[in-house]
C-alpha cells in the first residue's frame, strides 16, 4: 500500500489520502471508526483512499501544508493497522 497524496482541508478539518492511485475514482465509503473513512474502488474493490475527519483532534497543533510531512508516518501506520485488521476481517467473512 502506498499513500500517493495527502491533502488537508482546514475548513472541514479533514486529512484526505489517495492510496495506490494517482487520482480520485468512484468509490464506496466505509467508516472504520475513530473518524477514519476508507474509500473502496467500485471498479475493483481495492482501497483507493481514506479520510480522517476531525484531524486537529488527532494532532492539535495548527496544520499548514508544509507541516504535514512530520505526521505522515503516524497517520500512515494508524491507517495501515486499521486496514490490516478490519479489511482482512471483512474479506475473510
């Protein structure tokens, strides 16, 4: 899994990620808890994105475009942990 792009919307307080794709595509939204929403491709069922709502609650410091990179690893690890546990559980059932 490769996070291709990060974008932070200051008004909505959401961090949006593109995963294993270079542009948004039609997708089903899956809420996996803790204000994290995955986007699963309608075309092939793969995870193509994620949104973290209320991002400032996760990282209370003000976020500017240039300040996203230091937090990238923590966000990525958290999402991958959820993908691994939740998505494999859904796939196995």
